[in-house]
């Protein structure tokens, strides 16, 4: 009854008084246990249930505009664009080299390559020599001319025709390169002029651009921090760290102690077990104490004799002192 009554008390006054003693907290609770367990029974978050707002105020902790270090960092945030170099000398030199390469006149090279490989038509010449060898009566000369005709035909087949194919392919590549190099040359000229204009604009408007970009960055950062603050406050106040387990622990203690240990039959056996343990512990202690305080009869007789002798001696001393007193 003494244990289960405080646990089943709807006001929890006894438990609250015990917790407020010096042995535990030593101060008054910030929120009554009745309200605390009621909120935990409803599975509310721990931050409002335990009244942590009085100890740790999230509204002040998440107020980033009050952070001194954050304010100092924001004040130190500056961008210097005066020394920014976009059109560097190295880039300018590379673009000028590319522009010079694009200025190559490929039409002249294409016209030069487009001509005949040989000044004479080797195939027509071999045909004429073949006709001449057929009309000649001298076999030795005709055989020599036939060998020359065969060599000319072989040269035309193995050398001149592959060279002609390479010539056609090279002309095709030059024509395609000439079509692509003109837009590239225009783009290089535009890039050079635009980079010069951008660098001139930055040098004249550097402070305004830097201030504008800094303000945009600070506003975005503030927006992110506002979202973070709203998320933290909403999660802590409604979603994170539910205190329902505390109520479950209280219910478990009630069920374990009052129903199992201190119930009707369980309480009887628990009391019997507790008495048995106390008897087991107290029996050897009582036996030892009985041995310590037990006195034998011989010792008591000697003690009595010593006590009577001491009394006789004291009376004799008193009589002697009484006879020897001065008159």
C-alpha cells in the first residue's frame, strides 16, 4: 500500500515531494508531475512536455541575427573586383594566334592541288604505244615497246590512281575546313571584342557589382537560415523526441511492483521471502552477539569477591583516617 498508493495517485504529490528533496533534485519542479505524465500519456514531444523552454529557449538559440560571430563574418564578407583580370595576356596571345591561323587563305592551296598530277596523260600515251607496237614488223622492238606499255599501265594503276583518290579527298577536306574556318574566325573576333568590353565594364562598375552580388548571397544565406530555424522549431515542438516512453516506464513499474510483487498472492510470497532473508541475515549476527555478551559463572564469582574485598579495604582506610585526625 505504501508503495503502490503513490504510483496510482493521479496527482503524484508524494512522488513529486520525494523528487524535490535534497537527496534527488533539491529544488521545486518546473512543471507538476501530473501535467508531465498527462502530456507523456498523450505522446507529446519532450521539449514542451518537460518545460525545457524555461531552461533552453530555442527561439533565442536559433535567432541567427543575434550571433555575434555570424554578424562579424557577414560584415567582413567583401568582394574585390578591381584586380580581377578576365582578358589576361596569356589568353589574349592565344586568341591572337588562333585568329592568325584562321586567316590562312585555303583557296589558293585548293587551286594549287586541284591541277593534274602529270602534265601528260599516261593512260592515253600507253594506248598509243600499244597501237604502234601492233603495227610494227620488228618483233624485238615491238616486244620492248610492249614491256614499256605494261610498265606504264602498272604505274598508272598502282601509283597514279591512288594519288588521284588522295587528291580528291584532300580537296574535299580543304573545302570543308574552309567552310568551318570562316565562322570560327568571326567567333574569335567577337570573343576578343566581348572580353575587352567585359573587362572595361568590370573595371568601371566593380564596386556596384561586388555589392550587388554580396547582397544576393547574404539574402540567400538568410533565407536558408530562416528555413532551418522554422524546421528546427517545428520539429522540436511537434515531432522530435516523444515522451511516451516515460509513461510506458511508469505503467511498467506499476504493473511489475503492484500486480506481480505486491499483489494478493504475490505480496504474501514476497513478504515471506523478505522475512526469510531478514532471518537468514540476522541469525548469525544474533549468535555472535550472544557469544560476545555471555559471561561464565566462575568469572562472576571472582568479580563478586573482588568487589567485597575492595569494599572492606575502603572501610578500613576510612576508620584509620578517622582515628588519626588531629584534635
